[in-house]
């Protein structure tokens, strides 16, 4: 069972009287972090060329659209750049031929070279007609145009290129010509960029391989990973300048098909498919892990991105092509790093959506539009269902709920994953008043549709839903009906509802189990076989008290002292830790936001991790996504995603990438 996210109402009877955002005083001992904003690629793309020249990041070509579909519609020749130092938007530059598996490198004079690649001549759905090219071209930033140069002696794609000193090297790849299997390249090439026209000279071949990467360390060219006719390679070879021959180097400790590399002269860095960033100094007997990509990817690129960090761009993973980029620290794995991305919201919603994470897709249900003086008017409650694809950063309206609503409770559990959405505040009948809801739905992320479950015995909002085995549990909450004088609360917040999902007509009933104390506007999190109920309100806006911990096997409770009386905290689990943020405290009916980030583990107890998050936390939701915390908010007409990279936990799970080896 994994609790995903739900957004509770904070003091619903006094929302109109809450003060503006306030910040708890930061701890003098907890660290802080600032926000960085990595670029988003203009579109989700893989097998493209990229390089850095001065402040400019250049990106050319690649494969777009559906994975493994190769046609004229799936390859692009777009050429763009952005100023990484200034954080500018992408500039559109003169395009070139649509190419996948090309290489893009920068020379010392600021010129950018495009080498080889693959093009498709077939229409969509027709038999593949794929051809590698020998084309080599140079882009001069001052002139703003491409110049065709001496082509390679033979066509190739799925190779890599590297400029070492004044010499352009091309290694690896294969030749595709029509629908036949590719011919592996058996020669490497080098050209002196000071001589024009280019004169290509042969180099020994380090063995057939493609989907590999080139780099350099201690002045020597290195080829890394890829695959040959037998499958993926972990081997690394170094071209010795004195002898002109290749010698073996330490193998990579992981699958390196579609790897990317970058070098600073003293250290060579590359990725493997589980997302590790590895480093080698040219002399050590093994590679060392220096960082972890939060989104494992392959057929991506690495470029320098400021002091002691890299930028991982695009590529693909098991969910498809990636539009996202992320900063990767070279020596700051023990530090916090916060990245922000902003997307245009598809419809007008202000806050209080329910969020479900299904694979790499984030679903958002309902919410409050926040456009009128009466926040609880029926026309303020949205019925929209949003679909946010995290790899492509595409967000759309994917459907409608049966009625408008906000603050529903959601759960995800089991393998294969199952999803449910219950309760909240809304309009149970088309012309009826706004009140707490008793509705319950199962959710199918494949179709984006809701299927009714049996209703709750009583309406509930400010509650938490948990799925475990074939049973759903609904904990806490209230039956709330808003009105002009604040509204009324009914029902016992200590009552627990459950739903047996194995029956023919599953529905909720009142369980024998009860909460140790009434609780609403709280968070839940599971570690092992224990469920933690954290923070919230009890009677009359008083803090709910200690953490109640439920043993799901024995259905018995124990308690933990809470360092602060949080109301409406968000909880997420990474490894062996529960993280807590985005709540606040109540004094009477006055809410004060708390920007600190805390964690709890069995070995450390409660620990303040960050004294102050660098953004307003009211109405912000927090989820665990791989090894990062994702903070989700709506600001005006934008969805704001803030990704917090945490110091590594030894038990944090790593999510593998599944690869296809057909074309690179």
C-alpha cells in the first residue's frame, strides 16, 4: 500500500478569514536551498545531437512521436539554442535535414559541427526505409548559417563524435540502407579542423559498436558502452595517443546502451541505464558513482551547466520520449537541490485538486476555481480531470467527474496498481447545495475513467484513504456543510470506514476499528506494515495530538510524539523515511504556514531537514517521485512543479529503465 496524495481543507469554516502567507522562523542548524530552473526542450525528443559552446546550448534533430515508429514524421531537423547562463528561451536557428542518431560537437572557435545521422524515406505506417548519411556540416554563429563540409568517407548513424584539441573524431555506429539490417562500422575517422577542406583520416576501430559515447580523459580519447551484434556492452576502451591503438579500461558497472558522456579533462563522466552518473580519472581500477539522475534515461545528452554540475537533456525511458532536463551535481550529492518547471494550466483551477500518480502520469481531479467571493459556491467547484505526462511535460484536460468537487481523498495500492477517489466537498446532486460527499470511485488510468464504488456510510471531507490488499480504509475527516455563517460539522471523526474490494458489489461499511482520537486535515504514510496518521485537527480547531501508528496486521495502535502540531501537512515516503512539509500550525482559528521540511525514520526519529523551503507552501501538495520530492502548486494560470533532490538514503529505491535496441 502506498498513500499518494490528498489535499485537505485547512479550517474550512474560517477560510475567508485566514491571514496572508506567513513563514515559521527557520532553524539556525537546518540547511536551506534555492530554486534553479533547468530548460524544457521544445519537444520530447531522443537520439538527437547537443553540445555547449560558451553560454549557448545547441540542440539538433532527433526522433519524436511514438517510440519505435520510424518514418518521415518521426524525425526532425530542427536546430535551436538557449543561453544556459542567462536562462533565455529557445531561439530557432536554420534547420537541417531530418536526422536521428546524429552527433553535434563544438569547436574552440565557437563553430558547431553536425556529423552523420539517419533519415527515413517512408511514410507513416509504411515499411521502414531508413538510410544513414555521410553528411558533415558546420554552423557558424556569426554568419547564422550551415556550411556543408567534406562528408565522411562512409555513411553512418548511431555513432558519436568528439573534439579533442583541434581534431574531430568519429567512432562507432552502423550504416542503414533501406529495410535491410545495418552494416557495422569497421573504421573510425579523424579530421584536423584547422585544415579546410576537411581531410578524413582512418583510425583503428575499437570493435563494432553503436549507441555508444565518446569522451576523453588525461588527453586520451575514450569510447564507452553501446551495443554490438550480441547485445549491450559495458566495455570501455582508450585510444593511446602514442601507439594509435585501443586498450581496455575498466568496464562500466551497469548497462550503457544509449549512454551519454562528458569530460572536463581530469575526469570522465557517463551514465548507465539505471540513472547513475559514473566518474573515472583514467587511472583508477574502477568507476565510481558520483550522482544519480532523478529520471533515468538513455539516448540523451550531457552538457556542462555551470560550476560543478551537468545538464541531462531529453532522451527516453520506459514511458517514452522525454522533454525534461535536469541538473546533475558532480560533487554535491549530499546537498539539497530544488528545480522548478512551469506549465500552462489547461483550465482555470486555483487549488484543492486531488492528485494520483500512475506510472509517469500525474492525474489531477476537480479543485476550486477561486474566481468568486464565495469559495464554496457550486460554480467554484471544478469537475475537470487533468492528465500531466511527466516525461513530455504535456498537460491536457482528459475528462470530467460526475460532479464538481474539491479535496477528495485518493489512494494507490497493489500490483498491478489500483486507484480510488472518494469523498471531498462538492454538489452530490445537480441543483443541490455544496456539502461533503459520500461518493466513491475506482479510477482506470488506461482510459482516464471513473467507475462508481458503493458510497460511504456518511459524507466525508478532510479525510485520508488507504488501500491495502483487497481492502480500502477511510480514516478521519468530517461531514461538513458550508453556509454563510461558516457552516456546520457533523459525524464522528474517529469512525473508520472500509471497503472489501473482492466482492461482486464492493461498498463501504463502518469498521470495528476506530481512531484513538478524532482527526481531520492530517496526513498518512506507510512504512513497512505500519500506517502513520500525522498532524491535523481534533475538536474545536485544537491540534489532533501525537502521531497514531496503526499496525495493519494486528490492527493495534501505538503513538509517537510530534515535534510540531502541524495542520494539513503533506507526507511522502522515500526509502526508509517519511518526509513532512507544506503544513502549518493553528492558534485558535488562525493558521500560520510552516515552510520547514522534516523527516522521520525508525533510526533517527523526527529530524528537520530544511529550515525553509524557498516558496510559499499554502495549497502545495507533495508526492514522492522516484528519489525526489515533487511539490505541486497552481499559481495563476500555471502549474508549478518543484523537484527537490535529497541527500541519498541507502535504502532509496532505484527505478530501472527498460530499453529497446532496434534503432539509435
